[in-house]
C-alpha cells in the first residue's frame, strides 16, 4: 500500500522572517548594515535619554547635564497638556477627555456598532463641550480662547471625524448622481476644497468669514474652525467613498432591484456596507491625517496640543530643551495614531471576505 503523503508543515513567523531577511548574500549584507546602524542609534538614544538624562526641575542642573532634561517637560506638563485652561479647573477637561475616550472605545466594539455608538459619542462630545465651557451647575464659565492642549486635540479630531463621515457619503453619492445640478455642486465643492491647503481654509474660517457674515451669525471662532476641519475632511473622504462605490459591481444593484428593494434600501443594505468594507484601509489613513491636521489650528490662535507646546517653550529658561518636549508630544500622537491603525486592522479582519 502506498504511503500517504503528509501535508507540509507551515513555517513559523520566525522562520519566514529569517528567510526573508537572509535570503541571499545581498539581503544578508543589507540586513547586517541596517541592524548595526539601528543598534548604534538606539545606544546613542539610550545614553542621551536615559543614562545621562536628568529629571531635576532645575535649569542649572539641566545645563550641567550632557543628556536629556526631562525636568523641562515635568515643569511645563500642565501647559503642554491643558494649555491656558484656568488653574484649579483642570479636572474638567481631564474628565471630559476621559468620557470622550471611553465613549469612543465603547462605540468601537461590535456591541455598539451603528446608531447606538454614534449617539454615545455625540452625547460625550456635548458633555465634553459643556464641561469645558461651564456656566451651569456652579461651574465657572471659561471662554473658548482658553481651551487647549490634548483635550482640544481630541475634541476637534473626534468632532471632525464623526461629522465628516455622513457629509462625505452625501458628497460621494451626489458626485455620482444623475441630476446635473447636484453632481456639479458636489464636484465643485470637492475639487475646490481639495485644491487649497488646510491652512487657507482655516484662515478663511477664522478671519475672512466673520467679515462676510452679520455679527449675529459669526458664532464662536472655535466652532468655525471645527466646521472648517469637518468640511476639509469630508472633501477628501468623499473621494475615498466614491472609489468604494465605483468598486461595487453593477449586478449588486440589479440583484437588489430584482428582490423588490427600493433605491434607498438597495443603497443602505447592499451598496454602502460593501463600499464601507472596501474603504476601511484608506479611511483609516485619512482619520490619522485628521488627527495630525488639528496641529495646524495653532496658526489661527487656537492652542491644541502642538500649540500649547509652542506656548510652553516661550519660557526662555526652558527653551533650549525643546527636543525633549517634542519627543513627549510626538509619543502622544504616535500612541493615538497606532490605536487608530490597530482598530483599522481589526475591522479589516472582521469584515474580510477571505478569513485565512
């Protein structure tokens, strides 16, 4: 009797990694050079950032140190994280930030997918703004000019994301509409906004728009800037969703019509879910870009995390140690960005057609 052939044992990720890194003499040499350079950089960074570093909140000690001065970050941590928000009221932005992050985390779980998660995040945004503004339940009123730091970055980012998604879907559908006027308006808006930098849009919303509107319609500068971020994000995200809509085979809509589904039901139950699945990777990249784009609001005198950092570095005593402060702020952006990336991969795996 012939011996049965056994299926090959799949290689482990370590074996695949080693095979890829040392597949030939050229790749082995390149790998060795990169590893040596990486080891040198990590060693230098460790000596500067840990071994020779000081945490003393004393500028004289920092000047005598050959390493990093983390005392500059410790001294300025409140300004960097909370901006100019009044001392003694800092618990309000911290509490609002925790509520917002908690609601976003819950809304990201499958149990709260859909309208429940959207309403949860919306409620957290409203409560966050109410805590920052005050003027109710005995809370001291705080003008929006004093909002800043990490809470403001999260507030603007979440607001821009949650409001730009439905607007982007509407623009994408409008650009594909059979009605010429709707298609022209949506196309003109998308191309106009995508043709100018975000700084121009922010300047228009912060300084030009108040000159064009009556005094009663101008509103708060923070609101105008948040709406500018939403409009700018929606224009780019609309093209992402339009690509997803174009990738759906025409037979999908025809099959839905054959099942007596209306045009709205076809769009809601058949087309949009498939387009959303296809656009998870580019949408994830776009949302990371929205998070980083909030740093540009400092140009229009709104001090988010990056703007608060620049404000803290105006102190001449700690200005020489700007590298340490930028490293901390970059680490915060990195953690937030990696969290979005990990969640995007989770969604890709959950809705992948091929589960292998």
